[in-house]
C-alpha cells in the first residue's frame, strides 16, 4: 500500500496485490467487499527468473547455504541464505555484512 493523491486533491491509498490467476477472482471480491472502491484495475505480469540451485560454501566463520542463479548455463549471482548468515553473525559476534562479503569473495569460484 502507498499513499496517493486522487483528483480534486483527495488523499487515498493505492493497494497492490500480486497473486496467481487461480485466486484473482477471490482477491477482487475481497477488495470490492472490504474497501470503499467501486473498481479494480487488473494487469497481467510475466516473470522471468534465473534457474537456480542450492549449494553449501565454507567460510572462515563456518559453512552456510547459498543460492546460485544461472542464465544460459552461466552463473549470474550467488546469494547466501539470510537465516544462515544471521545465525553465524550472532554466534561469531560480527556483522551480517562481513559474512556476506566473505561469501562474495568465495562465490567467484562458482562464476569460473
């Protein structure tokens, strides 16, 4: 939700719902029954996403899971699992950023 200004300078709220087509009708019905609106705008979106797999990397702080994203069979990005980063940061008393930076250094091996 975000605040917007409508015609005649009236304040309003813009509500956005992203959902699968299978529940679109239920979402529309909910919004129309539970808000003051008389209409709903609908846009169909397409999502492109990287192929991905999970792996484990060993850092100087411990091992953690990473997601590896591919495009055209090339590694595009490596991203550590947040919960693993949080757990290691807490147990080693260091910042999340230090662990993420360590993973970024190690992730270069996946991009070769």
